[in-house]
């Protein structure tokens, strides 16, 4: 079998050091962003900017007469957005906190009751000769790791939101000096969030493993079973963050668009629109805080899935700590790789013109993937013995280290392929979105038909990519292979998140420019940043969905092993009924979230209309709208409406496992995974394509686009309707579905001991 090149002590040092480097790097980026001042002193530095390919006249034109008032306005708007986002998240976290405590008690009671709360040691699940720690210990430590994961997830989302609201106005002000400067501020702020999240997730997991080891000693099977609570905590918070934030942002967005752009013919983010602050707050709570928690959850779960399988393989049996922590070593190297990659965007190459923005973001993905491939090769060579065994449904399968490298590599490259396919279908530089824009000539109906068709078609290649990575990784290293393939896809999470967070920050910057009354040239620049951001957000969602598919399959495998199911036979009625019900769940969940957005948007539209009709001088710009009422509508709706979809996802595994048993539950998990991935990909790509078709017409860059425009023309109105229909698809239902499939799988794994002992009550009665 041989031992790894890297010693145990070296592993103990490498992991936390890489995490600390990640945190330090994010702080450096934050300091760089904070150099852009939000106070209106005259900058003497305007002379330097001619090297950026822009003459000084641009700065003088903007900074001349109205400099003082513009900067003050930007600062005021930023404060309003930041306060709105903070107060919403605090309200949301109060409700979620109550749920968190209740669910933690539930975990303790369910898992503690497996052995009737006894404190005696028990035979191990996979090796009956050995004695392991009591089930009560698993209950206590699973509860602790659940709370730890939940708190880290909430913190990830909250810090992300704080950074984004800090950077939005700074991006607007830098846009006066040219698109390159604005890009760097938005991208650096995204990087702050990306690195903080990746490093925090890694550090907290590493510390938890070492603390739990003090009690568990040599019982690694029990130790890593308790650690799975970390993934459950991360994802359950992400679910509420995603759904709540998604409902908030889309209620405001749909309301603002329908009344403002379609009925009143005023531009997007016009300060006369009462829903405009709520719309900008929504970008931060939905796209930033929700996305942050979501990707943290994926990361935590794929690490937990790999650790659980490894603990019952030769790494765990022989107590090879370096091999055991292989998933954490991948993430550590990922942080270093992303650090080098980020320097390419911020320091090594300078963006001078608009058309360089999207290629720069794409280069980030390519560079990080190529460097990461080398990183994985090194880690696999030094961190894993040349040959070892992996637990595969009751037998130990011999795996070579090069096979493990291929498993991680295939996941990493599948992520890149999914990213690029998503970009092809959602960017207005390519024919699919241009066709959708063209279909607006004949009205909204054809636009909707073309958009739906595009979404369904965009599922094909990502599914093949996921299927191939599953086949390759399972053939080489069983379920462990799939778990590390998911980790491979998420290994460049810091860069992925930086690109993803960049979108909403640019979107906000555009809104602030419009509200502060800056010239149309500034708005054109922020729009260019935002259009690239839309595509990168779709790429980020593609990554999240692809990794969720692999993660939930790995968790599913761990669950099947833990619940001692030998085979999942689709032909048995118990499994098949689970399969068909599981496949229905994503539709039920989507129906709930879409309807929530619809009913909240309805209230918003009524309120915006009421203000336009009753506040004298509002349309003329003499009176100020009442922004606070719209913010309140969004907040109330999202808090109220996030409970039912959340309850559906959290309670399904508990009810099915308790009443119908582990076999039916395995069917439910498989069904939800298979149908959820398809709907998630098609929903987020359809929405992204509609949004960019609208932007394509508005920008009017090509001859074709100019024949469809300008703003306010019939094709443009049809495009706005498509965009509005797509909003809940791409920002509420689509992204929340990947949490549904992961969360049900990780929850089933955490509760597996209980289901295996006491589950299937109905079948026991009859």
C-alpha cells in the first residue's frame, strides 16, 4: 500500500496556512477597494489616468461642475442600499435562527434515540469486531457540527453582502475614469468575497475535525459521520438565503420593470421609480448573500461526502491522516491557484475597452482550470499513497493515485465545459441569444417560445459532461471518486465566486449612476460591465448546479452505504414509488417559489402604480417617491414565503425515511436528483438568455440590434416582458433547486442511523 510523501505534520501545517493566506489576500483586496474614497475631495491624481488609454477630458467633464453633488448622492444611495440589505438579512436570520435551533434539537433527539440514548460503546457499523463511540456521541457532535456549518454559512452570506454594498458606489465613481478602473474595483470586491468564503469554509472544517478528534481518538468512522452535520448546516441556511433572497429581489425587480419600463416608459433604475432601492437591495441579498451560502454549502457537502467514504476505506482503517485530508488539501491548493489567477485580472493585464471585459472573465476560468490541473497532480502525488483501497458497497476496491488524479481532473474540466456552454447560451455575443432577441419582432409570445426552447436545449451538453464525469470517476474510485470530482469542480471556488459576485456589484453600480444623475456615458460603461456580469452569473449558476449533481450523488452513495442497503432496485415497488415522487418534488418546489415571486410582485406593482397616481409631481421629478414602503413589501413577502418551500425540502427526507424506510428514501433522492438538475439548468439559462436579449436590443451595438431598438420600441417591450418572466426562473427557482437536491441527500445521510434502525414504520405495521 505504501505511505504518502507528505507527512502528517506537514498536512497539519499546509491546510491552515493556505486558509490564512486566502483570508490575508482577501483583506489586501479589500484595502485596495477602500482606497476609492466616497468623500468629495478633489483628487489630484487625475493626471495619471491618461496611461489607461483615456484622456483627462473624461474626468474633467465629470468631476468639473457637479463633482461634489454626484459623490454625495452616490454615498447616500449606497447607504440606503446597505441599510436595506442589512436590515433584511437581520430579519431573515432571526427567523432562520429559530428554525436552526429547532432543527438542531431534532438532530439530537433522532440520532440519540438510535441506541436509546445509551452512553455505552457499540460495535462499529462497518467492522463489527471493533468498538466505536456511542450513538449519543454522534448525536451531540452532529448537532454541534450542524450549528457550526449553519453559522459559517450565514456569515459567508452576510460578509459577501457587506462587501458588495461597500463596493457598488465605488465602482460607479471609478467608472468616470474609464471602464478598466471600474472593472478592477468590481472584480477585487468579488475576490474579497470569494477568498474569504473559500478560506473560512476550509479553516472551520479543519478546526472542527481536529477538535472532534480529541474525543473520538481512533474512531474515525464515528468522527467523520459526525462531521457530515457541517454540510447539512451549510446547506439548510443556504436554502433559506437563496429562496428568501430570491423572492425579495425578484418581487422588486418585476414590479419596478413592469410599471417603470413598460407602463411609464422611464429608464431602468430611474430615481422616480419607487421600487428602485428595493431592486438594488435585492441584488445584494439574493445574488450575493444567497449565492455565497449556496456555494459554501456545496463545498462543505462535497468535503463531507469524501471524508465519510474515506473514513471507511484504507485511509480511515490505517489512520493515514494525510490521505484522509486529501479533500482539504485539494481546497488548500485551490486557494493558492485562485490567488495567482486573480492577479492576472487585477495586476498583470489591463482592460482598456468594453469588448475586453468578457474575455478577461473567461480567461479567469481557463487560467484557474489549467493551473489547478497541475496543482491536483502535485497534491495527489505527495498526499496519497501510490495505491490504496476505497470502500465500494461492502467491498474494498484497489485504487491507484493516478486514477484519483483523473477523478478530480474530470470534475474540474467538466465544470469548465458547463461554464462555457452556459456562456454560449446566455451571452448576447452568440447566435442563441441573438435569435431570441430577433423573435421579439413579432411580440412577447414568440420571445417566450424561443427562450423556453433555448433553455431546454442548453441542458444537453452539461448533462453529458456530468454523465461522463460520473462514469469515469465511479469506474476508477467508486463513490469517493464522485465526491472528489465534485470537489474538483469546486476547487476553483474563490475565482468562481469572484466572477459571480462581480455581476451584482456592476448591476448596482449602474443603478447608482442612474439614480445619481450621472451622464449617459457612465451608464454605458456600467451597462457593459453588467452585461458581462449577467453571463458570468449564469456561468456561476452552471457551476453550482453541476457540482450539486455530483455532490448529491456522492452523498447518496454514502447514505446507501450507511443505511446498509445492498442494492437500490428500481423494479421493487418501494423504490419506484420513491423515484416517481422524488422526480415530482423539484416541480412542486418551483411552483411554490414562482408563485411567491408572482404574488409579491403583484403587491409591488400595485404599490408602484399607487405612488405614480397619487404623489403629485413624481413623474416630473419634483417629488420623492416613498422607497421604504416598497422595501417593506419585499421584506415581508420573502420572509413569509420562504417558509413553505424550505419546510418541503427539510421535512420530505424525515417523513419518507421515518414512515416508508430507507429504500423508498433512496428512490426519492435519485428521482429528485435526476429531474432537479434538468429543471435547474434550463430555468437559469432561459432567464439569463431573456435578460441578455433585452440588453442586446438596448445596447444597439450591431446593425441587427439597431433594427430592433431603440428602448421603448415594440420589440424592446416584448424583450422586457421576456426578461420579467425569466426573472423568477433564473434568480429564484433555478438556483434554489440545486440546494434542494444536495440538501435532501445530506440530510438523509445525517439521519441514516435513525432511519436504518427505526425507519419504515408503515411497512412494519402492514
